[in-house]
C-alpha cells in the first residue's frame, strides 16, 4: 500500500496531533523532501518527537524513511514523458522500458536514483550539523575500509589544504593507533556502508568514551555505527534494489562527500583561496 494511502486509511485512529501531521503531509507532499523533522514539527505546531512517533506508527523506522516513501509515491503517480495520466501504457516484464536503455542511459538512471535517495534521507539540517562539527574540530580522523578509504583520502587532502588537521590512514593498525590519541574537541568520521564493521565500531566506542565527537556515514537503518554517532548521514536504504551495488555505494559516498566539501569551501573564504592556489601550483607540474 502506498504511504499516502496508508495515511488516509489510518486517520480515523489518529490522535489530534497525528491527524494534523497527516493532513499537512497529504496537502504538501511535494514539499516534504525539503522539510527536516524539526521544520515539519514547527510548521504543524507539534513536537519533533511527535513527528518521529508518527512515522513509526505508520510502520517506518523514522522520519527520513517516511519522507522517502512519500517521494516514491509522488514519483509513481507522475506520468512519464509521452504518457497521459488516464491511459498510461501497461507493460509486461518482458516489455520493460529498462530493456531498451543503452548502458550509458541505464547507469545514468541508477545514479539519478541514488542522488534522489540521498536528498530524501539527509536533511539540510543534518548536513549542516556535520559541517559545523568539522569546522570546530581540533583534529579530524577518517576511518573507512576498502574502496571507501580511497574516496575519503581525496576529501581529507582538500581539508588539509584548507588548513584543517586531518588524518586518513587506510591501514587498520594506523587507524586504531591514531584514534586512540583523539580527545574532546576532536572528530572521528566513521564510514561503513553496512554500519556493522566490527573494527570501526570498536574504534568509535573507545573514541566516544574519550569525549570525541562521532560522525557516521552508513546506509539508512538501525545499525551499531549510526547508534553510536552524535551526527549521522546516510547513503541509501538497506532494502533498496541495487542493480549495480558497488557502483551505487561509490556514487552515494562520493555525492555525500562532495556535498560536505561544497558547503565547507563556500563558508571558508581563506580555505577556498588555499585550494585554488594549490590547484594553480599543481598545473605547473
């Protein structure tokens, strides 16, 4: 059942605040993706916890999952180019339009879906909380495994050029050794798509005990890493159908990292000038 339809059918059993949320969402469904849970609560006149409980009552793990479901409802209801709402063509599985896409078109479609998921799962408020934590940090350490470590290395280098104290080792032993030296005022940015990497989780637990601010980047789900974090960012939902999972994970991680870099460089004039100077120097080699 579609999320909006489920909302309509459950309205009779809702409290007054829940009915206010349901009415607002149904009337402003196309705008919901731009609302954080706090903004929605303020717009409706309820508490932020009421938004979370409302989402869970409808069967979602939290507000981001509800927001994503509403966006998917709207996408399904939107007629495709060349179609009319009343007479949308019916395809059998063998006639699926995806079979007629070139590899470039199929990949573009997958990547577009990834970018939409990220926008639905991460509010601007969440992104800005992470940006501010990175800006205030005395030291920043990135911990990641596999191919994720390569993407993070580039971001770490940019932050170092901007004047931040950053560590981004790919070796697990070095990650542990550096994480053990972090203290209050430092940030540990932990990346694990599953959120279940034992080595990373153990580092995060010890760093948190030492007063370190924890940022996590995982898929959207209840997982050990995101539960330990002070600030969370998400790539995609665990049960999202992945045509090419490795490509999707890489694109999702790169997009979130690029968004952080874009915001941080726009807020730091001196850091941006240092980056531009570094790029000019590198062009001579």
